[in-house]
C-alpha cells in the first residue's frame, strides 16, 4: 500500500474571506483553494470541486508537484485507500476569527479587532455549509488565528457544534491569559479537548512582556497549571507549550523545554513567520535559524545543547530548522509528527 498525504481527503480549513483549503495555503500554489463558503451553493460544490479533485488525483499518483515540499515535508503521510470523492472531512479548522485580547509583537500592532467573523454570523451559511461540513467531523479547531477566550463568536460556535454533534473533540490554540477553570466550565470543555496549544514564546517574565504585550505571565502560568492538572486527570488529550523562535527569545529555548517539562507538556517550536508586525520590520535580523544571521552560530550551539541534554525530551521542531547547515543534526533533534494514525 502506498503512502498518501491524508489532508486533501479528510481535512478542510476556512479562512476569513471564506476560501476553503485542504492544507496550509503556503504549502500550495498561490490561490489554490478548493472553494469559497460565500459563493458555494452547497458543501458538495467545495468538497468535490475541480481543484479538490485535481489535488487528490495528484496525491493518489504520489505526484506532489502542487505541493511546496520546501516547507511541507509531507509529515502527514500514512497508509490509506483514499478515493477522488471521499466522504466529508473528519478534520475541520475554522481559521477566520482573529479577535484577540493581547497583541504579540510578531502578530499585530494593536489588541482586539480585525474581526472578520461578522461575515460568518449568517444563519443561512451555517445551515447551508457548516451543518453539512460538520457531518463527519471528529476533530474541530476553532479560532486558530485569534484567541478563543476573547471571542464570543467562536465560543458560540463551539456551543453550536456541541449541540450538533457531542462526539466532536476540539483542538484549541490559546494565549492562556483567560483560559481558566471558569472559562473551561462555562464552555463545558471537560473531556472535549483533544489537543490544546498554549503560546508563550518565552521562559521568563521579562522576555514574555517584551513579546506578548497586554498579558500577564504569572496569570498565564497559573492557567497552564490548571490545564496541566486537567490533562493529568485524563480530561484533556494533549498539551503543548508553543514558542515562536526569534532573535529576542532564542536563548531561552532550553529553559522553555524545562518549563514545559515542569507542566508535563510538550514544547513546540515554530519559526517566526514574515508578516507586517513590529518584529518582522527587520525579518532577516530576527531569523536566527538562517546561516547569514549574525546569531546563527549561537543558535546552532543552543540546538546542540538541547540535543545533548534532552535526548529523549518531549519537544518538536517541525519545519523550523530546515535551513540549518547540518541537516543530519536537524533530523536527529526533530521528533516528527509523521504517521499520524486516524482511527
Ligand atoms: S503533501 Fe503537504 S502540501 Fe501537499 S497536500 Fe499534503 S499537506 Fe498539502
Ligand atoms: S495571542 Fe495569538 S492571536 Fe493573539 S496576538 Fe498573540 S499570536 Fe496573535
């Protein structure tokens, strides 16, 4: 049996303009979405669109020519018997609501707003598109580009989804500031979270305050402790502490792994993504993982230190270090997200 990427057969992601993709748009040719929820007359129009079929056809032939393999390392491969017209997806990502209560330097220059969710507060869209697309869903991500605790819209969406299908489990991404016991109970999230990722991007209060503006490091850690305890009791599936690597914080990578171990969770590292934020005004200076960055050698030393001192540790560095000189080093330090098994 051949290896296939499951994503075009089993996953969708919806963006703020209504475009629907089967995986990250950066991985595919520009504009290669499979449909748009505001233009489609049914979810079939999207799920069985010509672009969706074309991408599936290529993957079935193990042809990855539409895929940007420089940044997608096909980490989602697994054995499969997929077809061109598969059943509706089991993985659904609502990535359109960017409301947030803080303003990280690598994300935005003001708190709040952006608020694209209003276009989605249309009952017709919900009935015509969302209800069908959730028919087979098992895992749903909500508010992946904003903050779930800050958005009434995304919280209401979770409540509606639970009413529709209480077997669905959620993947949640949060800054942790307001993710406390009260919030957890208000949304009735016990035993409904498959995975939660908490973004800190620092191991110390000083660095945290420099990067995550408008938050409170100690309050976040208190909430991390609460979430960690829920995970220990088996009420939450997986817990990750996330770290967006840049020049301001990379020296704290080892301490961040220690912090994650303290809370019994996995440390996950991502590269800073180039955008219009403060921190990216000089992106090259921030890209310590690039050979031509003046901090590169120190960064490599840190990675070597991590490898030596945490050989079996629980951290993941997905696409981050592909530009490292020593690619074998990268392979050894990376615990791949490969061979995801889907039952
Ligand atoms: S191999 Fe990567 S780019 Fe291609 S469809 Fe799968 S996730 Fe997308
Ligand atoms: S917490 Fe997340 S969504 Fe909010 S500003 Fe920071 S990176 Fe952006």
